[in-house]
C-alpha cells in the first residue's frame, strides 16, 4: 500500500515527543524504551502471529482503554485488545519498535525512514483488520501514531481520562487537541480545563471515573475518627518523572510523617505506584524507616487494615476517601500549584511541617463535588452507554 502522508518535522516531533515534560522525563523514557525494544525483539523472535480472518464483521475496535471491559461487545464489530500476548496485534509490536527507534535516534533522516516503514505497516494493519475505532487512555507513541492515521481516515479516536489531572497546571496533550475525535472526562471541571486550552467543546463528553462511591453526590456524612489498628499508609507517586528537584522535599515530608507517627506508636506503610521505582522516590533512610505494603493488588487488606491514608495528590487517595476512609492530602512544600482536594471533598490539606494537631479530629466529614467527579454507581455500564452512542450515532 502506498504511503498516504508526508510527515512534517513538526508532526514527527509531536508524535514522538509531545508527551515529554522535561529532560529527566526524556531520560527515563529512553531507558524504558530500550528495555521495551529488547522485550519486543524477544517476543517477535520466539512467537509467530497467526492470521485470523473475520470477513463477517463490519469493522474492528482497537482497544487500549484503561478499563478493557468498558468497550462494548457487539456483533457489528470485533474488539481487538492491545496486549503483547494477543497474536492478532503482534504486527503492532513491530510498528511500535520502529517508532521507539525513531524516538531514540533523534536524527530526522533516520526518523523519516522509520516513519515511512511504520506507516506502510500501520496502513496495512488498519486495512486487514478493518480498524474503524481506537479507544485508549493516556496515549503511547504507538497509539498516537495509529490515531494520527485513523483521524486522517475519518475514523473514531476516543480517549478516556485515566486518573485525576491537576486542574491548576495540566497541559492538554497534542494528541488530545489534534487527533482525538472524542474525549471522555470525569466531570465538568475537567471539561472546562480542556475547553480553556482549545479543545472543541463538541469533542468533550462528561463520563465518569472508573471507581464507585459509598457517598452519594448530595450526602454530607459525618463519622467518628478512630485509631484502632495503629497503622497508616502513604500512597506513593512517580513524581521523579516530571519534577526533577522533588526528591528532597518529598523525602523530607515522608520522613517527618514517619517520625510524627512513630511518636504516637503508629506504623507508617508505603504503597508504591504500580510502576514506581522506589530507589528514585525514596532515600535509603526512608526505605529503612517505613514498612512496605505487602501486596499491591490486595484491596481488602488495603481498605481494612489501616486507620488512615496519606498522599500528595494520588487518584487512589480520592478513591479510598469515597469508601468512607479517613484520608489526608499532604503538602510537601514543593514549588508546584497542586489542586487542593478540600475544594472538592472533605479531605483535609495537611502541611508536612506542621503535623501536630491533624490527628486531633473527633469526627471526619465525607462529601464530594459532583462537578469534579461525576460518579456512577455502575461505572462500566455508564461508560458502555457513552461509547456505544459514539460508535452508533442516533
């Protein structure tokens, strides 16, 4: 198949680098991409993809959504889940490898050669698999590249908000502004954020978070604050990827918190983000000072064994609070304008340098602003209805 588009230097840069925040983020991405290339070569050498004809369908949805089961299953189309173990998407692994090489070799002549090769493979894949729709969360380079072509071919490119974005400083991605045909957000405030940065209002749809709530949107529930198990959790985040100078203030806050809780005979546990590198987040002193959460996937233990929870601005902190658990947002005294959750909920904002009285609460208040979180008690069904309307317009 002949190539359809001639890439400008700006388009190449946007596809490869528009999601990079700074030089530290770029360095981390490079290391991650080198590991990914080696893994992809291993997969492609050891496993062979099989052809799966499906001439009886009208089209295919390429599904790289954060919640894979949010994509409707319908006899009109095939749902193709992007997963390295899925043989049908094996050609995409080779395309991704070409794009990652283009990222690493920042020389325009080499990048154009790699892009042309990736384009030929991509258009063949779109044609053979009858791809009509792409659904994704935070776009990878591969999904940005595929979305670029699908948008040019007037196909649907749907992206779903995948966590809490900081309303005060989040910058809309090039993909979200120039490629996505539909953007599903958590609430009105996030819609306003994207509109304010030039995203067409008709492309933004108010959806719902992936989590439920034990608090109704009109509730203001007051419960006694009790310390029973003498355990607290700090929910970790990967700030080192985007804020290069945060190591010291982050660790100072964790250390101060651990010391404060120790005086009250409360153990502090640290729950890392699933992709967090502890060595880049925590100092050796803090690694020895805190206990580590034993199993990242044990939600029952997480919710039932601890008296209260801390984080800087993790989505999981809000998710936990909505299960009527006492949560505190920790101010780590870093020069960044973080959203304060107490504007949208009853989560107290606590200064890490002044912890003395924050556990003196006798009661804890639970509520949330539905314009911030448009919560559904059946998140999957609500999302399915929204996505189905996009796929089958009335």
